[in-house]
C-alpha cells in the first residue's frame, strides 16, 4: 500500500433539518469528504464515539442536546478534546455563537451560508489542526504563515512583519474570529510578566494592519469597540 494515498476526511454533520443535512452531504461528498450524519445532540455523541470524525459541523439548535452542550462534552472528553468543531448558527443566534466559541468551538458559520465559504473554513480548520504540529503552517482567509521559516504571505505576496506583529498574527490566526481584549493579547503575546501599557497593543495592531492589508485588500483585523481585536473577514 502506498503511503501517498490519503484517506478522505470524515465529516460528521449534526443537523436536524433533513433538507440541509442532505444538501451538505451531497456537496461535501462531491468535494472529496466522507460524511456521517446525526439528527440530534445525543446521536452526535454516539456517532463520535463509534466513528471518530476528522471534523464536526455542529448545528446550534438541536433536539435532545443542544449544540453547545455537545461541544462542551466533546471538549470534556480526553479522546475528543482536540476534535475540530465548526458551529452552525442561525443569524439570530449570532451572539450565542460567540459564546459558543468561548466554550470550545473552533469556528462558526451563520445560516444561510455559502457552500464555498463553509468549505474554505473547513479546509482552513483541517489545515490548522492537522498540519500545524508537524509543518508549522497556519492560515486564515488568504493569509499563510510558515512558523519554521518565519515567512508570511498574503494572497501569494510576501508580507514583512516585525517580531511582535508576527507573534500577534500567530496568536490571532490560531483563534480566528475570537475577540481578545488588549489585556488578553498582552498576556498571550508579550507574556503575563511583562508590564506594558495596553495601548501598546493598539500600536502593534496598527503596524500589523499596515503590513498585512495591501492596497484594496480586505482589512482582516477587526476592532471591536470597548472589547478588543479579532482576526475576521466580516466587519460586523
Ligand atoms: Ca437546528
């Protein structure tokens, strides 16, 4: 057997809307994924135990056990702690989705979503979770970071970052769309024992923006008023 042959990633679709589950299966299989399905939260946990997937697409509103409770249980169990989870929410549940990220989902997407956008997020997440430990590569949207060679590219173009901006991007790219306060960024990037003004973060964020956002490119650093910063492609 050749080692070059890679198994198709198995995606568990947890969705109680049958039409949506069917559409997801059809599109994901067309894109080279294997698909397993669960129609409620309890069934999801059973499927995960029986056939561990490479990624879970987890609907927020589910019968029996909610998506958030399923996510909590996934994170609580040592065997599934690192399982990549993308939470799927309706627009009105968006605030909850942010809470979902804080309780353990890796990413979330809002219904109705575009299939290409979902696939991009799934692939980025699989790359992060599979490739990061061995190859040291991180990516978000059109940004790629190579930690070993300290190189950053956006849309194929080389981006030169100072060491602090590099560490800041490295941290943000590991937690896309999650909002961090200045204090949290200081702890994570500068270290908990370093005492610098929270405003220092603003300075480095400004530099990061200047380097990473080329002419006409989307600003991927989102400022959340009175809260902090996030790496995000959606301005809201
Ligand atoms: Ca639902």
